């Protein structure tokens, strides 16, 4: 009986953790996209001298 209750509680906590993880991942992705659009984050490509000479 106690083992069944523990298993049900563990499954509930696991599902809740997965749901919160997905929500956190989506919100962080949205935050980064908004920051890139507003210009707070700039992505610079750094090239070596060899790559610049080849072009």
C-alpha cells in the first residue's frame, strides 16, 4: 500500500518537473529571441586571419 502511494507521488513529481522544465525552456527561448530583436544581444562572427585570406 505504502509503495503504491510512493510510486504515484513520484510519478506526479516527475510529471510536474517535466512540465516546469518545458515551460522554463520555452520562456528562456522567448526571452533570448526578444533580446536579440531589441538589440541587447549581438552575435559577432569572429574569423581567423587564414579564413579572411582565403576569401
